[in-house]
C-alpha cells in the first residue's frame, strides 16, 4: 500500500515545485513488479498528482529531493542538474580514520555490467567522476564526513569512499561484512540542496537534519 508523504518530510511546496525528505530504504521511482510500486514519487503524487521526478537518490540513501509540478518547471530544473548549476552536500559515516582533513577523489566510473546495479572504477571506459570530502568528526574507528559530488554518477559517493579504503557503514553493496554489521542502514544522507526557482529565479537552499 502506498501512503502519502509525511507532513514532517514536506519541506516546501508552491505551484511549481515540491521539496521533500526521502526516507532510507525507499525507492525514488517505481521498480519492476507490484512489490516495488511504493516509492517517494508515488507517495508525493497522492498529495501532488502532477509531480514529476527531476533527480534520484539511491534506495538506501535518505535526504533531500526536489520534484517539479509541471513540464516547464521539470525542464528548467533538469537543465540545472545537467549543467551542474545545483549544489548538494551529503553526510556519511565511513569506516576508519582519514589521515587528511579534506581532499578530492577523481576516479572515472562505469556500470559493472556483470553485476548490475553495481558500479566500478574504470580508467579506460569510465566516465569522469569527482567528489570533494571533508572530515567533520572523528568517531570510534569511524569518521563523520561531508561529501560534495561534483559529478552525479550512480553510486558515486559509495564507490569513491570504497576506493579510498573507507566504505560507508551499512553499505550492503560496497562495504565488507564488518562494516555492514555496524549499521542497520546505509549511513549516507543528502543534507543540503540548492538551486534556482524555475519561475522566479530565486536562489533556494534547503537543509535536512542528519538522522544518524
């Protein structure tokens, strides 16, 4: 059964857009089969029937998403995402302690076709992918970090942190058994989202409390 989006997860709505907070372990859009029809898009459409998906978050990732309410706004927002005129930051808790305070990962990625939906780093066939990272807090054999994706490849943050040797805790795709066992969910949250309003051009910024 599909239920309407919780009012606590509705951050903003007008005639053009809706900004919501997606729960962890919830699809952004419907999957194949009756058991995969419950998703953020379907829940939002119960209250906003014309809502259209502009971008997605992984099933396991929580945090901010913006949906358009008509074709013109959808087109405008899609171009902003395509041209990297939006800004997004994520928080994550990763395994181990990082030896620097910040840095940039620049590793090209592509789909691992034999193990879809997994992604891999490939310097010959991969597409350019960059992620900035910054340590926020040192924990018990773990680190809370801020991640800023420059590109928007599928699973980019998860693969890049695995490449660094610091997989995100609870990551059932890319972490090892010990790191998976440390959290019941993927500790990755889309915390901030900034973009221009598709009609007024006003700069909008939203923030979602990190649930871990």
